[in-house]
C-alpha cells in the first residue's frame, strides 16, 4: 500500500472518529435540552415523541461509544497482528504453522470488528437524526396544543 493511501486512510479514520465524538456531544446536549424544556411540566401523552427522541439519542450515544471501543480493539488487534507476523508474540511463538493459524484468527477477528464498527457508526447517525425528527414533531404538537 502506498504512503498516499495510508495517509488517506489515516485521515478518514480521524474524521470518522471526530464525527462520532461530535454526534455523542450533540446527543448529550439534546437530552439535556429536552429535560430543560420539559422541567416543571406534568406528564402528558403529547410528550411521547420527546421521550422517544431521548431514547433515540441515548441509544445513539451507546452506539458511538461501542464504535469507539471497536476502534480501540481493532488498533490493538492490528498491533498484535504485526507482532505475530514478525514472530515476536510470546503466546504464538515463531513456528510458521502457529504464526499462520494466529494470523488467520486475527484477520477473522478484524473483519468481525470492522463489520460491527460499520453497524454502530450507521445506527449512531440514524438514531441521532431520528431523535431530531421526533423532537421537531413534539415541538409542533406542543405549539398546536397551546393554540387550542
């Protein structure tokens, strides 16, 4: 792989992680704002959309944190992969058959991690935006109920 490709992948990962952190921060802020907006109100059926929005944002935060956990796990697995490939891993040793078996295992684990990362990244974004839509629906319902 060329140096340019490596740099592009590195930048992609950094930007992806920044986006995850940003969505986590926005979700936490949205939950806090929702609590602020409903403080002192009695529980009503009209608040179901905002309750669902808070649930969506909470799950979005969870997905973002799980994504970051898998990023760290993948980085560790990549480091171990290179150590195994060099024959420097104490658990595997330097026998070619053991190295090949361990490499296959790490490659399989990395594929699983990558698929989970993709799913958590996707669901984090979808739930964040769905929470926004639910919040807007709640706000419109509140405005409508005040005009009655």
